[in-house]
C-alpha cells in the first residue's frame, strides 16, 4: 500500500480515538476513579483502591504486551529484513519459564490484595449501630428496620417473620425491638428526586448491618456509591456492614439478572441525620407499618448445618 494512503488512514484512526476518548461524560476530576462514583461510606475507599490497583496492573501488562507485539511487527517486518521466514526459536527454557512464572506472580499478587480487602469488607464482628433486613422479591424490595421504636411492640429475636435469619445475626438485635418496615413496588418513586423504587433511610455516621434475604430467586443488593454489593440468595443469608459518611439520596438496584422485570428492581437510599432518621421511623409507626414483613425462604438443611458449625 502506498505510504500516503497509509498515513491518511492512521491519521483518521488517531482522530477517531481522540474523539472517542474526549466525547464521554467524564470530567478530569472523574478520571482517577476510573469510572467509579464518588465513595459515600467509610469502607468504600478500600474498594476504590482495589479497583484502581487492578486497572494499573492491567494497564502495565497491556502496555508490555502491546509493546512486544508492535516491536515484533515493526522490526521484523519482511520489507525491512528481506527474509521470507525469520529464524524460529524453539525449546528456549528461560523464555518458557518466564511466560509461565510471570503470570503466576501477577495472579498471586491480585489474589492477595483481593482476599485481604474482601476479609475486611465482609467482617461483621463489630456490633452495628443498627440492623436492616433487606428483603428481595420479584420485582422490588422491602426493608425491615430492626429498631426499638416508640409505638411498636414485639421482639425481633423471636418474631416469626424473621425466622429465616440465623441466630448468630439475631445476637446483635436490640432487646424488645418492635421494628418498622417499608415495602415497595416498581411503580414507587422518591418524592424528592423522582427516582423509581422504594426509599431506605439511614443515619449518617452510624454503622449499618444489612442482613440480606430473598423470597424467591437470587437478587443482588447494590447501592451504587457505596461501591459494595452482595447477592440476596433464597435459603442462604448474607450480610455486610457499612458506615455512610455523606448525606444525600443515592441510587440502588438489583445487580443480578432475576427475571423479566429485573430492570425495574430499583430503590433509593436516603442518608440523613440521626434526628431525621428517628422522625422517619416514627412516621412509619404512625402509618401502621410496625413489626416486620416476612424475611423470605428459611435456611436449607445444608445452610443450617453450616450455621451450626460456625457457632
């Protein structure tokens, strides 16, 4: 191919790449987060750091591989060497050992940092300030506030609607917690933002434990700026805890394909002051939303055995 058309095509490709890189909705301030939203919990920066480190490692590996490919293609092209078939290298033990050992080292390093951060993020040994039982169902969410609220009588530790939750989580339930609940449908909207789905209220600066249960199929509870999500599995209870450190209303969604209306399983999380949070619980009591809605499918025999072994 003549050099001039080749240069023209190269210039066109570079122009298209520049337009693609600059025409996105991201600003320069968003670039260090590499597509992640601004963290809004005390735990989220750990996830962001792992994300950034993984991308840095992937980029370094990619640059090395691309460099080797381009070097080989340019310096060993036929028009330069005038050789139809260059000398072939076989059974080079140092090279074979290199491309076997280096990937193992890369995977081991990534595994170490992932396992380290995962153990921290899933640690529930610290007693939370409050507990919310998140109930997933086709096609929305319910939120059981396991709290001692004036005007609501009962005990979360013995409530039949919470029988699906293992006893090891109930140990941290407050005594005589009558509780309150919010249950949504896909057509619900947040009155302030107009975003679809029910709204979960949380107090700023308090450690919240989410106990995740399902009534039907596997869902996934994901509050986007928390940078943390976990599966909601029928017959198996998952839990994690976070400490929101920024007031505001944030988007949440189901991150597991759970059926025909999966895309409508949206919700909102409203982080407010402790005073406004308590006022919201009182408003739920005034509406008659006291006690708890059924948490979901009880533990299977296999999971019951696992719980017994952990105790």
